[in-house]
């Protein structure tokens, strides 16, 4: 299997003491190249006639690779590694977000208006008409990012404290891309009832709830119960955000191979939160022939009644040809493969059994179901969840604009029409002239994405009656 490429996710800076002789730094770069590291910025800290102190940044594949690079450099005669700093850990020191006042408390007048006694008048106004909380508090632009730490990225059940860096990162994305104030809330419970109660109790201060990294099948019940009990949007991004961006990528991929969604045979690996939501999203978009596989093989009616509620739904509503067997059986004749499961579960040769003009979305992160270098021998279009390959299917293309549109409409919920509108808006950010096999989804730094998605979602909210705010 080809090795993963060096990534900024494993970026470190070495402080080096190097003898001040011609060619010494070239030896350092040669040692890094031999270890297949990726050197970056170089800074001279100080220098004299005998020694130079340099800071050298290097990207590695993983921790073991970083250690091997450092050891290789340290073995060079005349070079000493003084210190190694992990740039990722440095970025997280003290957390990544903070709260900042919108109004400076610099005078007695301002203090009297922002707090007591002036604030009492605002409290009473909201008490008389609770709708005013949407305009007179942070509620109108606030999202709670709620997790119990049971299904974090590719890490699994690592608990609420260890989940905090991810939730902080999610809050950063909300602020950066959609100017939404998001708050990481990690709950020290994995009990469904406790989570539902906790979110219900904190909901008055928020305009929407983003459920994050909660394991299946509990996440389905938690989301459904909260949607029924609250009058603000509740959105499990691992499900619906992923599904929206997958549909957007599929829409554009189909333009290239000149097929329609209802003509496709689709194989999906992974029947967790993302797999179920992607299935429903593709079906809402018109897909008819989808086969989902879990660890035991394809999900078919033959496996009933021994399935949980979400897989029972899949068995009853997908796999129209009732295909049984392994994932390879599902791949046979498929036009599109979507992986939301785990690393290295697909042998590249199995992709050769798919239909012509194969599309492969291998989205497990950081190691996909099949490495793009291997899939390239068989597939016409490849997408991953990684930023170091073309066509990154990234939730950040969806959720900032979806929440921005929902908040702007003061929506009570986020429905299928709003999600479909978001997917089409994302796909539409790439013109027909720009579209290619290596460019089917826009960059998350494309400044058109969030406004277009927000406008589309807001319009769909009004059209479907989900909006409470009067049209502006």
C-alpha cells in the first residue's frame, strides 16, 4: 500500500545547532529527503563564526515518521537537535477560541445599560414576549456544538474532555466562515435521556443545536427526540453535513460522466450515522439502487429481523435486488462507491468490477478505504476526506452556510428541502467550464460557498414554512 503523504497535521519545528561550514545545511535537507519528510520554513535564530542556530519546520506522515526524521538529522556529524516543537500542540495551547465583548465597558453609563440596573428593563421585555430573546440576546446568532465524545473523528469513544479540541475547532469554523458564535459543550454522560435533557435545558440561549460526534445508533434517537421537543434547528452534522456534501459532489461527478442519479448503482461501505444519512440524502435526490454494507456484509432483507432500527430501515428501503454477500458483491456493476467506514477495507482490484466511468468517494479519515494512488488505476473520479488530495469532501462546505441560512430565517428545523438546496448550491459553486475530474467540489476557502448555501437554505425555509422570521 502506498504510504500516506507528509501532512501539516504532523508538522514540527526542530531547533538545530549546525556547524557554520559550507554544505552543512544541505546535509540536513538530504537526511530529511532520505526519510521522505517534507521540509518547509527555515529561520536563522542566531549565527557566529562557529555555529548557526536554525529553526526548521518539517511535515511528516505520523508520529513515528517525525521521530525517524529527527533521529536521522541528529546523527549528522556537526549537527545537534536542541529542541523539537510539535506545531499542532502549540496551536492548541490555552484552547483555540475565546469570548469577546461587542461593547467596551469603558464608562459608568455603558456599565449601567449593559448590566444592572438598565438590563432589568430588557429582561422584563423578554419576560412579556419571549420572541424578543431572538433580537435582544446572543440567541439569534448562537449555536451549541454538543458532543458526548463517543464517535470523535477516526478516534472513536475518547470521552468528553478529549473531544473538546474538536468541538473548539468546529466553533472556529462557524465563526470564520459564517460569523456564527458557536460554543463547545461536551457532556460527561453517554446516556440518551441525560443528553436529551441537558440539551433541552440549555436550549433557551441558542438559536440552533449542532450535535457532533455522537455514536450510532444513539445519535438517531437523540436527534429525533430533540427535533420533536425543541423549536430551534437540531442538526447532527456527522449525518447530514456529510450527506449534503456527498450529494453535491455526486451531482457534479454525474455531469462529467453524463449520467443521472436515478440511473446509478451505488455501493456504500458503512452503516453508521454518515452512511444512513448519505443513503437518505441520495434517495431524496433521486437515487434508486443503493446497497449498504457493514462489517458483516451487505444489508439485505435476508438479515431481518436481526438488525437494529436504523439497519432495519436500510434493509427495507434499499438493496432492491436483494444482493447478499461481501462488499465486493455490492461493488460488482456499481457506478459509485462511497466509503464512510474505516481504513483499507477495499482492495483496489475490486474497483475493477465496477461499471465504466467509476466514481470512488473513499472518505475514511485519515486513512481512506482505498488509497487514491491505488484507486487511480481503476476510477475516473476520486474524492477523499483529506485536504492533501483533490476533491476533499469536507463538512465545512455545508454546515456553516446551512446554519447561517437557518438562523437568518429563524427556522424551527432543518428539513430535507433545505438540505437539498444546500447540496445544489455547493455543486453550483463550480461552473461547467471549471468542472473536471479533479475539481468536483469547491474549496472551503471559496468565499462564494457560504453565502450561496445560506441564501438557498433560507429560501427553502421560507418556501417550506420552516421560517419564523418575516421576510426582509
